[in-house]
């Protein structure tokens, strides 16, 4: 059986300082686990509804990793230096009994942080149970508080009130700090950024503004639709003066600022205008069990076949180690050259591996 529990022996050990490093000396510190390829939104930059329509074939339940399989991969990654786990999708809260998986992951020695990224529509229903089972933090994807813009950027779906209710439920459950990820696309939602920030100023919520990226192959990305973080920072500072904050940890992707009037914190994620590949410590596991070493990867390492083919825990660790130590990815630094190449990179779609 794919979900059969296996003894884990002494696989999880305290790695040497720095953990397992790739070809550019980057340690593996974070594992992002996609538990579901489906989503209840059709955001144009991730799952445009023209492609992901009613007849689109998503993975069957048997094709997705079971919880015990996910835990085995997580243990292997932790043995190699991973300390942070993040559950993503698609929409992870569409996965039944997700809190049970959180509970199993929280029992792995040396895991310091378990977080969840969600669109927030179902969050109010699950926040308390997720917290009780060991979830530490939650990030909500929210691109606008304008109902019309929200509907366009979610693919025609409603649910804004549900998202706001979910954010409040997460705060009440203690899933903090609650963060909001806002992808800013010129001509789509850039005019609604300041009202969104104003709404959350003075609350326990940290908004992070993300440059629009060319994730996957289907979002018709164009550089001119990117609003550089420097431009956004200038707009924000003109309204509310801010001061830079030091990074919280090595490999942090957001540049953090605090409002000078004490109304909280804001972050900027600038993977297009200021790539941070050199500090990237994140590995990704797709919902069907492929291990990827970059958000923009074209190929990965199949772990499902090994899991269901009887691989031992030591063999699983070896597969993950080989994938990471061979890693040379730095797509964001090479974006323009790769886009202009004769054979453009066919990247994995983001709904398989999360953001």
C-alpha cells in the first residue's frame, strides 16, 4: 500500500553545520510541500481558466502522495538540513484531513517551523484545528481588496469576505505572524496596493508585495507588467515613511521595512528586479512526488516511484541528497538570456509545486 507506515530507524540525524550544500554552496533549509494540485481559484498568473477548465485532468487521488509518503520525504529532507516546512498547493485546504498531516510533520525531530500558504477562502473553517495540530504560521494570497479586481485576479470567483474572515480566524487561533502575499501586476491591481496596505496597517498582519513573475508556461508574462519593488517602495514611503529592517534569517526573500508611525511592517519580494538566487535555500516537493530544486525548474527527481517501489529510508535520503548536491539553479539571474534562447525553458506549472 502506498500509505503503509514504515519504521524510520536512525534516518533523522543532526547534520553537520550548514547541512547539505548545492554546487553554489547553498544549504537546503526549507522544503515546500504541495499537497494538492487543484484549486478553487483560477488566478490568471497561476491557473488561467482558459487552460484549467472543467475538462482539465488533474491528478487522481492515487497519483498524489499519501500523508505517510510525504512524512517520509520530509524526514529525509530534515536529515539533510531542512528545518522549515511549508504546505502549499494548488489550494492545500482542499486536501481532506490536512490537520492530520500537520500533526505528523510536527512530530519530526529538528523541524523548527511549519507554515501554510492558502488563498484563505476555507481558512476560517480550519484555523483552530491546524493550530492545535502544530501549524505555526499562515500566509494568505490576496491580491486586492477591491471586489471587482479581486474577482478578476481570482479568475472570476468571489470569496473576498471569506478570505478576510479566514485572516481574522488565523489571528484569533494564534497562527502568527499572519502574512499576506500580494502579487502586483501593472494594469491589473497596482492601483489598489495602497488601499490594501491601509486596511492592514496597525493590525498583526504583514503584507508582502511580490513582483509579478513568469511562473509556469501559461500566464503570458511580459516584463512590462512587472511593477519593480523600488517603484512600489517609493509610493509607499511617500504616503507612510518607512525604515529598513534587518533580515530575520539567512535566505529570507523579503526585504522588510517598518512604518515609522509604529503601524507595523511591510515586505517586498523582488525576484525579477533584484534576484536572490544566491541565497535560495528552498526545495520543493510536488503533489505527485517529484522533488524540484527551483520554482522555475523544468525537471525534477521522481520520489513517488522510489517510495512505492520499496526504497529504504537511506535510499530516499540518497536520492534527495543527490538532487540537491547537483543543483545549479539560478533562473531569476538568467531570466532574460533564457527567455531569448532558441528553445525557451518549459517550466513546471506553479500549481504543482506552490509559490
